[in-house]
């Protein structure tokens, strides 16, 4: 096989007619400003698809390469798919192109990033032909010399009398490089035809076509043939726009981003195209994380909890475009605040993550916002049973783009319509949420990239009780309300002046408000925060690269609260007592956390990668500096097999209430975790990966409830409430088989075997953690059907969570009720959870827009999964609280 690069972004077609002076394509004009064009220095031959080789198939795949200032390939897109689609040509070409290397392009002698169109030709190697016979004339003499042809110069400039544009039907994107053929029969009945190829903007032109009815054929690879007839008349020019329908409209084969080289022991990356179609997630990006290896199932009503490798949900940090976001979910965890329209991908690290991440002992979820490069004004409107969302993106010349998005739920409209006016309890504001996003990126020069991202959300609920006693027997109001609001603004500047240096500076700021009011009980919270992150990279040589940076976080907090002590992990559910409350008021409490990190990337041989790293955090609230050394290594010991291992320390400070003088213990220090993991990856095919990872985590300095008392400094004592004497251990095994999109199929199987235990302060024996789940099996599959249909399914089997059993009860005369008597903490376990979800998608392609519908059925066989016990008044009899039965979600999306 062979591969042929093209120096222009897209080929320019040669129209038919008399010889003429050709127009230059835009890329050639741009190239004149370059002092040096990119030159390929490393070519990797693609693996020829076995099925294509057996059938003797050959094709061309046209790629669009983003080559950075170091000559590496950052992104690989497809502008023309291989034929027939789905046989493996595209995947093989992408995998090979990701490994290409170039001498970078230069402008004024300085390396710059550039975009390059590259045609990869799949050709079967022919058998060696027999030696050619010597050429002779019929009489055996030497052959006559070839004739000399002298072109005739035209006497006038050619005239364009048939031109047009090729657009992809539905998306309106230009179809670059496609060949347009016109043909007819002449007076002698002989076929006459001409061809022209579309340029980068999809434009084509023919010169001096004779007047006649011309049949037109457009048949780009990956598209359905387009046929029509145009009439060319004397002294008239015909200009047309043809909308050609793609064979398959699938998010997986439009643009493929080059995979960043693996450095971590475990990392899962999922693209926006996959997220949008995975069953069970309702199209929500962070809902997909629940299907990854090592992630436990959140209990019913707490879908926003993300339980990573047996850690508490609060031990996992969520980043959005480099900014920490504490409230990523709307009420109840039903939807996250990030729509799929502005999303590029989600990167998930269950442990042993890079030193650039910190303040977490569990895992890291990094939501990557897409880098805008729109070729047209476009977007979508999505309507489903939860909310309505809109998205619009606008190009900024060829240097970036701007996108805006917004969503609003309408539970309030439906509930207010369903609840009668004379109801005992009624909604003042039924549950409702909205969120908004704006992202803009601009690249004024190849070395400079500027980006701004603004997003926020607002959730509100207000309930009016007919009888105040229904809320609180001593309530002074009959109203319950709750609000949660936040906004974030992130600005970043990326500077890449040469092949060795790169710096990425991010600054974010924003505010969070939370309010809860239920009579005498209330909680008012305001947090103003700012974060600065600077990531610096310097490449000393091919073997040594340094990554270093700063990570600063500052906050100002206002709190006004009157509530009982919040429940903690490991405590059995207690009867709510509104009289046992604590009041606290804080104004403008300022705290900061400063961190510095460094990681050295060392490649002693091409098969080894060793990453020693170090992070140090200072937490002003607890007045503590915590050093955290880390080490990761990867070794490709044979082709297709890679061994990996990691060890490191990770720290996070206690919660605010735990270090508060009224609610906790101001002397608490940070919690520490030791992460160790090791495993093997096997990649037998470009689209197929098998991964086995074992892990062990040891935790100490855990904040734990204690009944100890201390001197209050005034001659008395007071309860200590919390200390740092808790410990934990977590160990398990993760097995993953992942099938990237190929042969119309994508999906994965993830199985986790896990045990998570805690040792409480003052105890001598470990107990099960609240969210310990021994077995977690998730199977996800999506299959592309003909005529723009797509079907997917998800099946989950998960061990039930541990629970604390009720072994009896005692009558409380003063409160006139029965109080439960509990057995050992988490000595029982809920029944097994299992559920099947199915999703069906269909698209109708119109000239300038696409109509899509989707039907998602969750819990197809309506399994009544056990979620919690439900006891009668004296705890002698019990039933169960079950999860949702079968749930049908219908949505419509219009894309333009």
C-alpha cells in the first residue's frame, strides 16, 4: 500500500474546457507566507484490513491532520471515508496517521502549527510482472520516436458557464475533493463527459460547456450517488448548490481525535459522540461515568454521587475545563450542568493520577470542553421529558469560534398543572432548574491560543404545606424552600513559541449560593472562589521532558446555619430531632490552598516510560503542608502488551463542618491515602483493548466520629465529636474489554471485584464501608443499523450496599414513639441489583437540517430493585423501598 500527502488543505478541481490559468487554492496562497512547509520524517504503514485483503479491495482515505509546532500529529479527522465503509480502512488509516512525524512548518523561521490534508492510499501489493518483451516494429526494426505535441494557446480567456457548491445534506458542510461529472451524447451518439473536483469550500466550476442538457453525477466516497440534469444555454451561466446525502450519519465517523499517549496506570476517555448515545444515561455526560470500571452504583435518589474504587463520593474531584466545580449536578443528580453540545470528552482517573491533580484521595473526572472550529453557523434544539436545550456555534473566520447553550426543565409546569388548587400541600415553585454556557476560543497566531468559558446553573424548589405541623410540630412557617445557584468563568492562554516549550495559564472565578429554609431550621451558604493554574512543559530531549506548575485556590465564605449535626458515613439512620440543633454564623471567612507540582517524563528506551512526580499542598484552614511523592511506569515488554504500575500519596483536607468550632474539631488535619496499582494492557487490534488492573489503597488520618470529650478551657468539658484516628483499606481487581467504533459496533464490558473497609476511631476491627459493592458488572453496546438507525443497550449487575440491621426497638415515653435498636454497623447487605436499559435512535436527513428522535427505556423488565427497608411504627415489621419501575424517555432533536 502507499500514502500520498497533499500540501493543501483540500484539492482544487480542474474544470474542463480550453487550457486556462488555474486559480490557486487558499492553502497554496497561505503557504506563500510560510518560510518552510512541513516535511514528513516518519511514516507508519497501516495494517491492511484482513477482510479487504481477502476480497481484493482497494480505496483511498482522505485525512485532515493537525500538526503541532513540534511536528507531532495532535488531531486526525476524516474528510473522505474509505469504501466500502465499516470494513476497517478508516480506523487503520487513523491509527497509522496518529504516529506520523513531520519537520514542522515554519513562518519567519519559527515553527508553527498547521493543518494538512493527507490522502492514504490502500493498495494491494501486485505480483511481480514478467520481464517486458523488447519493443520492435512489425518489420523487426527499432521503434519510431514518439510524436511531439505542442499545445495550442487559447485565443480568449475561458468562461465559467456551470459552477456550484457541494454541501453535505443535513449538516450543510462543504464536501471537499469530491468529483463532479457531467456527460451527454454527441450528434453521433457517442458519450462525451468532463470532470471537476470540489475545492476546500466545496466549490466546483466548468468552463465553456457547449449548450445542451448535461447529466450530472456526484458520487463522493461514503455518500449516496447524486444525479440530476442541468440545461446549459448560450450566453448564460448556471450556478447551483447540491446537497448530497451521506451514507451514514454517525458521530463516531465524522471526526476522530488522536488519542493522547497513555501515561497513567488507569485512564478512561470517552468522546461526546459516544456519550450522547449510551443507554441509561439519558444523554447526560457525567451519567456515563457510572458505567466505567471501578465506579460503584449510586443509590436511588442520589444519582449525583460518584463512588470510585470504594472511596467516599466527596473524595473524588470534578474538573470542568481545568476549574473545580463542587455542584456539578442539578437537584437529585438527575442531570449534570454540562450539555453534550459543548463537550469534547471526559477523562476519568480512578487512582494514581498525575501530580497536576490534587485535593482528592479518590478519583478525578476531567470534563474537557471542545475546541471550537466550526465551518458554519449551526447548532441544535433538544426536547425531552426532562428539559429543553438549545446550542448554537458560530465560526470566527478560520481562527476559532463562539458557542452558546442553555437548558430549562419543566417539572414545575407539569406538576403545577397536575396538582389541584385545593390540595393540602402545594408547590409555590415546583422543582425546576436551568443552566447556561458560553465558550469562545480564538487563535490570533499559531503560537497563541486564547479561550473563555462561562457557565452556571440555578435550581429552585418551594413547597407550601396546608398544615404547618406537617413540616414541624413547632414550626413557625408552613413553607419549605431550597435553592442552589452557581456560576464560573474560566479564561486560559496557551503559548507554544517553539517545539520545546509550552505553557498553559488558566484563571477561574465564580460564586456558589445554597439556601435551605424549613421554619426554625435553615442553612444559608455563599462561597466566592478563585483558582489559578499554570501548566508548564519543557522538552530537553526525546528522552527527557519536564512538566511543572502551580495550582492556587482561594475562597471567601459566608454561612448562617441552624441545623442538627450532619449524618456521617457508618452511622445508622437516626430519628430527626429538630430541637437538637446547632447555630453558627460566619462572615467573610477567607481560606486558601496553594500547591506546586512537577513530573519528569523519562523514556530510557522506546518501550519504557517512567514518570516520577511530586506535589506539595498547603491548606490554610488546617495550617498544614502535605508533601505527596508519586511514581508511574509503563513498559511495552512485547508488541501489543504493556505492563503498568503506580504508587503515590494523595491528600485532601476535611470538610468545612468537620473543622468548624461549633460543628466539629478545629484541630483536624488532612486525610491521606496511599494508592498502589499494577496491570497489563493487551491490544490485539487497533479497535480492541483488554485491560487488567489490580489496586490496593490504604487510608489513614480519616475523620471519624468519636465520643471523647476535651477540656473546654473554662473548667468544663465539651465533646470532641471528630478526630483523625480513622483508617481504611480498599483492594480489588478491574477487568475491561473495550471495542472502539469499528464494523458498526462500539461498547465495552467492565467488571470490578472490590472490598472497601473502614476502621473507626476507638475500634479494633474493620467494618464494611457504606458504599462497598463486591461485584460491579456493566455491559454497554451500541450498534449502527442501516438508514440512520442505531440501537444500544446497557446491562448492570451490582452487589447491594451494606446496611445496618434493626434487631429490636424500645418505647420512648417522653417522645411517645418507638426507637430502633441497631445491630453491628454494616453487618447486613441489601439484595443484588440488576437492570437492563435499551435506547433506539433514528435520524431523518433533510436538505439543510437533521431531525433525530430517540427512545430510551430504562429498567426494561421493570425489576423492583431493593433500595432501603421500610419499617412499621414499632420496627417489628418491614417492607422495602424499591427503585423506579420501567421508565420511558422520549426525545426529539433538530440539528442545523
